[in-house]
């Protein structure tokens, strides 16, 4: 049996709920996973309680104030037991996974969506194919969110261990993102507009629905390339962000292959497009052949009454 | 003046349809191109050279077929093109070990690469290479400035952070708010004549092997409705059937 260690997924210095999914992924290897929480203050590790861990280590260091790849990898390496390491698959966690693996001379498998014994499956070619690899001995595995049902129970009290890291960068300044909205890569629901929206001003209709259901607003590459008012940060697709929400609503998006690459793994897909032959409909669970002007007001009213 | 290295990888054209034959992806009829994020790495490397001097070397690992993307980089303006000869599949540990030796041989002081390659999407190479070299790394960089020290802009907790760092470092590049330069006719002519510096480095054994590749499971056919009024029913289904609201 392989000893497994979960590196807790952190968000704003708190343990993110997806950490419980990582524990569930680790449990597929058998045994009781240890969860290591990178924290500045040991109180931040409280969030790892009841996530199914066999034990919890609060790895406490000033090095964890801001993400610094070298600093985090060195500070964690000093306190993380040997074995197979499981991390989240956010951009930061994948970066950390790669550094930790290299530091220990291990190989890394990124974006796991299934684990079966020593066989690990990940999407490749932007989700156009799936690849299963076999690992020999310990490895570092980053696991996508919304794949494993969260574990529960287990350890509550962390053991606090002080550590130090070799931080090599310094933050000069933080620059607020142009938009206060949810990031498409982090949202459970994403509503995206394409060039079919007609003009960037019409994205207010998407924003209104987003506000009702707590969604992030995304855009196709065509929309981002056509309109300066639509920033690249909103772009979903191969050269934008890859999203994996529970619900993806595509409005006025035809479904170019590079857009599909960024959103096809969404759990449910709704497509609204006036062209019945748009490729997006082949990937939609629910398709509505209509203009956005017809469909969005109806959708918004229905959602508003549901959300009370 | 910095010795600048940019890593480039040959991948299938991102608009290509991926087909599977047997238990492997079949790329035999797919056009191969430089991985899209590598184009931002090449552009940032060229900007670094313009600001600080030095020379830019484009480096890849692969067979002779990969010379094409090195020539593409040469046409854009890099000074040297180097390929480490390799034909076998490599896991991240093997590839990074080879790259670390190549960067050391070439005397690199800063390495640029794409944030991930369009085939694996893993994004392991930049940070893993940096760790092996004992260097700093910053990933998903969307901009870099070279005046009065070296600083990069990267996403951080929903915002952007401008970070200063010192060399040596590995910088993995995301799409930034800038255009990438295209080759001109002179560059293309020079690239045609340019010789690839082919090197051989011993490849360590891999502990990860590919078992199979397959197409993603097809989704069951969805429900399609005509007319905007159907949005009300879809909203109900999202709540009652899909349970996502």
C-alpha cells in the first residue's frame, strides 16, 4: 500500500472545500491519507477537519504568505512525508505539483479525472482524447475538481509543524482585476457569450442572469478577438481558460473546436443559438434554437422566480 | 547580457480533429505546429533580448520532424536553434532531466516556455525544470518588464500580482495582452539556410508509461427545443433533472 499525502487546496488562506475531494482520490490507493495544509497561521488548518483525513499537518511558515513556487515547494518538501502526493489541479496547484515532483525526483501526472489502481486517466489534446497512464512507485498526481465525491469524517485536530521556505520572488504590487465578477475558471456555473450576442453591450443580459444564479460570465475567442471591451480573462477555450463547471450556458456561440476544448467537460451544457446546425448543439444537454433576444428574458424570469 | 533560452514543442494543430486507431491517438495525418503558448514565450524572450541584449536560443527535444518549429522560431528572430535528439516517449522526470542538462550545456541564464503544451496540457515542464536547476520559477506569466530589474505579472488569488525576481529563472508564459511578432521574408529566408544544432543526451528511464488513449465517451443526445419560450422548461429541467441550480 502506498502512503498518500494530500496537499490541501488553499483559497485566500483558507482550506478550499475541494480538498475533501482530493482526500477521496487519495483513498483510492487505500490507507488513511495525511492532509498537509500550507498556512501562515495554524488556525487556517482548522478547515481541513472532517474531510476524511487520517491525520492533518499544519505546515506553518511565512513562506506561504504569497504563492512562490520555489518557496512553497521547499517549505512543503521539508515536512511532507514520503509517498504519493495528491494536489488540486488549479494552475497554482499544478505548478506546485510539478515542482514538488521534480524536487523528489518523481514523475507527475496532471489533471487526473479517474484513478483505478495504478492507472490514472487525464484528458489530453484539450479534452479531445483521454489518456490512461500507469505509474510505478510513488508519484505526484493533480486531481481535477468535481470528479470525486468529497470524503468526510476522520481527523479534526492538526499537528502543527513549523517550516521554512526559500522564497525567491517578491510581490511589488497587487493589481485588481478589471472585473469584480467571479473568475470563469473558479465558478460552478458559467454563462458565456459569443459573437452571436451582436455587440459587447449586450453582455449585460448575460451578467444579469449571472447575478441571479451566482455564475461567472465567459466569452468565446471570436467575441474576445472582435470586441476590445471583452477581455481575454473571460475567454473560454483552447487559448483561454479551461472550465469544468456543473453548468455551462453558451449563448450565441457556434461551438468551434477550440471553444469546445475549453468547456466540453462541463457536467451540463445549455446552448442557445439561432442556427439549428451550430455544432454546439451536438454537445448540449439542453439546446434552444432561438435568438438570445427571445430566449434570455424567458430564461432570466424563470431563474429569478426559482431563486425567489 | 543574458543567455536566453526558449523551449518550444511540436504539437498537433489545435484545430485538428483527433482520431484514435487501436489504443493510441493517430497523428499521422495531422499538421504539426509550434504549441500556441510557446509563441508567447518566444515573443517574451525576444523582448527580453531587445531590452537587455544577449542572445536567444530556441530548444526542443524530439526527432528531425521537430526541426520545422525550430526554423519557425528562427524566422521570428531567435539567434540559435538546438534540438536534443530523442525518439522515445518520456515522462516528466525523464524530459526535465534531459532539458536541465541541455540548459546547463548551453549556459542558459533565463528560460522561457509556454504555460502548457497543447497536447498534454500538463504545464509541468517549466516549474519542474526550474526545480531541477535550483532556479526560481513563475508560471502563467502574462507580461514581463525588463527596465530597472526583472518583473513579471501573474494571476494571484483572483487579482494580478507584479512580482520582481532575479535570474536565473524559468518563466512559463500564458497569453498576454500583446501581439506576437510574425516572421518577415528575410527571416524566413535566413531560417531556410539555418542549421539545427543537434545534440545527444542520455535519457533516463521513465516510471510512467502510457497504457492507452481513447476518445472521450460520447455524451447521450441532448434535448433540443425550438423557440425562446422553451427557456422556461429548460430552467425547470436544470433544477429538477440536472440538479445544478
